[in-house]
């Protein structure tokens, strides 16, 4: 994408002796994300702007959405964080003398648009192709992490029932209700190559054989950031196992 001309504030900010981890992370992600391909995937589904106010650019909304995901922020929270953080504002490529941060409602509508058209998987696949083409993945095995994601178990709601997609499971002497995120990470680079979500009672062994095979044939990585790990491990107890790509699928499927 086109570079934004630095302001006097940017020049002064660049005179610091060291960069923060947040700034380093955002700079890295700005460089590795295939922005042109991601924007092209969203464009056919985006608002035409023929009626109502002029929509914000896809790139601006996409950058704001990614900040929300990476740092586990609410719609209002990410809006305030961008105003407060110079590193986030620079990642957004906003010039406050020309435009302001999109409001929380605008971000809400953009997120619903991505969910409606299932564009998350499209963006994930585009990132995978980029990493594969550049040879940024080591095919030495996978770290598989099963993470429990808690959900309300109360039946005091309109349907008088629990969410049918959720289920209860026991870990040790503790019972949990909710879902389970099965996360496959490339052992050599730390990139996430597979993420699936199931009910909490689905054992990790049902996913291991497939991922061991994928490690050999078609790894599909994305950066595993500290922020994303914090989201997936909140209110949960992770368990990890290392699986060599040389192991047979049958052995992986029968192991727990």
C-alpha cells in the first residue's frame, strides 16, 4: 500500500532510543500481511456508498479490526486505544488533520460483514499462501494445543436452554462448560497453521492425525502473537503435545 508522508510528530516520535514491543509487532505485521489480496477479497462484499454517508476505506476498517483482534479490545476500546497510542495510529495510517478514527458502530458493522460472508477463512488462506510462497515455514512437526473457552451455563434466557453448540467436560476434578479451540502450531517457527473450534467434550485426539498429515503436505501458518494467545487461553487450562511429522497418522489418531 502507499506510504503516508510522516508528520512532525512522527519524526519526533522516531527519535526515541528504543521501540516498544507493541510498535515492533505492528511494524512486522504491516510488512507481512498481504494487504492487496485481503482488500481484494473484501471489496466485492463491501458497501458501495451509493446511499448514505461515504463509507470508510476497506484498508482503514481492516487495520482497525486487526488491532481489535490482536489486542483483545472491544469496539469502543479499540477506538480509544488508537487515539491514545501513537503506534496504533501509525499502523492505522491516520492523519488527524484530515480524518478521525472510525467510531465503534462502524467497526461493528464491518465485523458483521466479515462474519456474514465468512471472509475470515478467505483472509487466513491468503496469509497462508504468502508464507508458503516465501518459504517461511519449517516442516518439522506441530505443537497441538487444546484450549477450553468458557461459556455461560445458565438456562435463565429467552430459550430456557443452554447453547446447543456448547458442551460440558471435565479436566481433573474441575468441570467446564463451553467450547474448545484446537490450535496447531508449526514447531519450527511458532506460526499457527490450523485453528478449529468444537464443543468442549471433543477430545484433542480426533484432530491430531489430520494436523500431522497437514504438517507434511500443506502447512498454513499465521503469526502466533502474545495477544492472540491471551485471548485463546483466557479462563482456560491449555494442554500441549508435540507430534513429529514423521509419525504415522494412525499412531497420532490413537494417542491422547
